[in-house]
């Protein structure tokens, strides 16, 4: 099945092909993934009776913190990605038998949604994979750097604890300004905010060349006060002269192999055709209506060796072919197949 899934990770995947592959993969995972099998049994769900992938309950994302969620011996994993674990809970782990589906999904969707960055100078506020070998973000930067031809090497300006090398960062940005080289600045929300504040507080404002891009991977992880998207954009514009239209945001998580992309100012994310998003009404467990807020459940074909169906604690609203994120549920207990929140 892996070869079939790899072939399906393409921008022109048709709905009917996704439906067939998703149903087959979920049935297979219901038998080969012990955690998912026990979850379905507890929900009194019989996988053999399901006629459509939407009928399969999504496994709560918190299950990844309780132990291996995979369809193979986790000791044979080729990659292990870990969540930060900064909220006081145990770290979650996503075991991948190999990186083939993750890598193809990443490269294909990045090329589909993002502008061409081959001529940009890449500066990373995400640590290198050598320093953070269980970080999906670090792996993402490394793989994209190998997939996309570039004029310049990737420059890392933080250490393994996300501490900014201020001298190096300043030197690289000043060089880019002097030479008129466009910059692609990759970083978590808190790292971008801290770097912006450092430059502003020390009068080191740089007006980066037109066409420079920010790639915000989201998240503050308790390292920085939470900023609204508008506040973060304002900091970036003031510190570096980025056009607000060139500040991109990625929606992703350790437990998924695929990501969504959108302009930070728009607040909406679009997803590749092999990753379906269900906005679930917590009161009924069924699909929420258009414009109605619900919990986000993801069905990701690239999660071939773990579990395709993942129920998150994030909430959102469907707007056409995009999802507008509206917040995150924290501390609520799991009830059946839905996670309640206060509407």
C-alpha cells in the first residue's frame, strides 16, 4: 500500500481516489495498529461495517503521549518526532517506519502553496537537525533545503535551545540588505517575535529587499507572551520591513505528516488533497455546518504507518476551500468520539 500512497501524494489527486485509499488505509490500521484498534473497540465501532472513511472515528491526539501509535514495531522506526512537552505533560512521539511519505508530502505541498524561494537567502530560527534530531521542524528545514535548488546555503542562527546568535543574525541580514538579496526567514512564532524585538530594541532595524519572505511555523510554547497574528506581523514589518502579504504561516503538528499553508494576515489555511479536514460539531459528533465552529479532525494519507485519523484540540471554521483557525481547547476530557468545548 505504501507505493499507492506515495503515488497519491500529488496536487491533482481526485476525490474518488482519496476516498478509496482512505477507506482501505483506515481498515488496515484498524487491524494493525493496537492503539487504534482498542480505541475503536471502546467506541463500539466495527471497521468492517464502515462504507466510507468519514465513518471512522479519529483518534484523540493525546494518545500519542501515552505510548507508540504505530502499525509496526516502534523499535524499528526510521524517524521519531517528539512534541515539545512544554505544557507540563509528557512529550508525545510520532514513530515513522521511514521518511518516504513524510518527505514527499512535505516537498509537494510546499511547492504547491509557497512562492519560489530558490533565489532567497534562507535564514533559520529553527535549530538544525543535528542539534534537534527528534524535531519535525528541524527535519522539515533540512529536507526542503535538499529538495529546492538554492543560490545560498541555509544559515542557522539559533542553537538547540532556540537561543538567538545575535551577531550572526545581524551580520547575515545586513549583508542581505547591502547586496540586495531577498531573504526567506524561517522560524517559530516565539523565535520570530524575540528576534524582531531584539532588533527593534537595539535600533538595528533592517529594511530587507523587496520580495523577502517570512515562514512562520506557529507556536509560542510558553517561551514568549502570546501575540495575535496582527501583533506578530506588526513586529516583523517594523523590524525588517517585510510586506505583510509575504508573511506565511504553516499549520502542522508532530502527529501529522502533512501541513496546511496560508498568509498570516488572512488567517486561513489550505491543505493538500491527500489531507482532509473535518470540522466536527462537538454536540453531535457530525460535520459542522458551513461557518459553524467545530473541532478539527484530520485524515492524512501520509500517516500510513501510524494512524490516518487524528482528532485535535484545535477549533476552526470552514470557509470555502480553507479552514479559519479559531482557537485551541485545553484541559478538556475526552468524551466518546468528540472533545467538548464551550461555544
